[in-house]
């Protein structure tokens, strides 16, 4: 037996309106995923990342949950990453 969430997850992408909305947000999902992976790649805990960024652990938790966006420059410096943008024509 599947859960209501699993049912919706399987059914919703077939809806053209849902798929269009998801596709429109795809770049944001990609950015969020990269932001979540960067501290792990750098071997940093939330507290360590917060210290490097001059903020608090609770702010980092909100970043990881997608509730806010960090300064690209401070995040990249804190994680030893390099931010890159790849614009494309639609």
C-alpha cells in the first residue's frame, strides 16, 4: 500500500500545469541542491559554516531548508566553492 504522498508524487507530474510549474522552478531546485551539497563536500557542520559566514547555526538551518538564500560570495568563500552561473536561452 502506498502513502498519499507517494500517490500524489506519482500522479502530479502527469498534470501539464504541475509539470510546467515544476519545470519553471527547476533552476531554483538545482541551486538549492548545490547549496545543500557544498558544506558536506567541504566537511563542514552547520555550526562551522555559520562561524565562517559570520552568522548563526539557525540561519544555516534555514538556508538548508530553502527558507532563505545566502550571499553567494560569502557562501562560496565559507565552503571553498566557486559560484558559477550558466544562463541559457529558452
